[in-house]
C-alpha cells in the first residue's frame, strides 16, 4: 500500500520505495491528497499547477496526471492510481494512507472524546508531522512547493497544528501540570518567534509560569509579548493586560487568576479599525478569525469551521462544525471565514 505525505515534503512511499516526482507532479499529488479521494476539476487543477498564469498549456493537466500515474504504478501496478473522473482527477486514498488525513481525523476525534482520552489523541495527531515540526506552528508542510494554493494550504495546516498544540497545553493546564506546560511553552517560543504574537499561547504561558511558582517569569513573558506586538505595529489585548495587572498587584500562584473574557464579536473580527479581510476563492483554505474560550480560567483554542457550502470537487474538504461548551453554555469559538 502506497502512503502519501504532505505535512513535510510531498512524497509517496511503499516499503523501501519512494516515488521520484517533479515539482508539478508533487503539486498535483498534494492537491489530490488534500481532497481525500474527491474529484478535483480540470480547470481548478490548471489554476493550481500554473498558479493562474494563463494561457495554460493545452492538455497540460493530462500530461502531469499521466506522468504521476506512471510513477505511482511502479509500486502499484494494478488499477489506475490517478483516475480521470467527472471532468477532473482524483486519488483513491484512505485515511490510513495519508498523513494529513490521519492528522485531521485524530484532531477531530480528540475534540469529541472525554478529556481523559483527548490529550493522548491530540498528541498522536501532532506526531504525524514528524520530528522536524517545532514551535507553535509546526514544520513546513508542502515543503518546496510555490504558488497561491501551496502558500494558503500550508498556512491553513500550520494553524491547524497550532490549534492542536493549544488544545494539548490547555488539557495539561486543566490537569495542573503547570511546570510541564511552562517548559513546553518555553521550548515552542524559542523555536518560533511568531508565538509571542499569539494571545492564547502567551496567556497559557503566563498562567503556567504563575501557577508553577514563577511570577517574575510571567512578567517577563508579558513584556516580551508586548515588545513583539509593538514591533509588529500592534498591541496586546485586554485579557493579557488584565492578567499582567493582577500579577503585578501581587496575585498569588495559589490564588485565583482572573478568567479570560471572550472578545466581543467586533474584537474577534479585528476591532473597529480592522482592515478588510481578503476575499477567498472557492475551494481555497479559509483564513482564520481568532477568538478565545475560557474553561475554568484556562484559555484554550478550538477550531470550528462554519459550513461554507463548498461543492463536491473543491480541493479543501475540511468543513467541520461544532461548539465549545462548559456546563451546557456556549462560551466561545474560533471561526473560519467562508468564501
């Protein structure tokens, strides 16, 4: 059975064999793998493979598909590994065959099950990225590929990795593993400077430092985040400011820290003076609009995608729906903009 990888470089493997793929073949394989067995239309494939640079070569998609088919048949001679269907192409692939499909399935399951199982499942999901995935946003999915689709899809996958990390940190905080959370946050921030611009991550980091008996470190974390935000032309949110003020006033690690308050809808969307969000092509990964949730004083991330009415055959097949509840009350979500 051939396995497919896109969470680092794009690859197809079976036992000791690895496919020798050109950049265009990798691009086509990645698109079809992300589709999870669904048909991707020929016109969409032209846009992806040639990154909207028209005119597209005549029979170009057919040529790349034929080359990919020929290479995959070296390991799987029976049947057609890249069949043409309904005006496009698909990759008959099961969840077990593709790292991205396993990752997404385990993330979804981790959010459905009880807390006792959730942490282990999410940690297994993160391991799908391999040992090179570090920091808050993981490694480099689709490594080596260029273009709008590759850039957008890579960013979407990195944010899904981030959401899984936040989930694990929040689960550990709820188990009072404050020292472990502090150590992990330190390591992830050291490998990913952008982590300092993530309010949920910084708040978990500060809370872990305070509860682990290091209030001075919590102040340092806040200042580092404030400096990073200022350098990026932004400022820290109200939740972090409240937490810092509480700690500066002498809040004890054994006392109750102020609960994070979910931002208002306007704040989630970027505030009163937020720039207009860029439009998203149908079938493209959607940019993320961040929010926060608060469960027993612990900020956690939860990815909830809104059904966008994508038609069958679009590349992205990760429409997910759900809610985040505590005691039956909806307390916050993270939304993806629809197209």
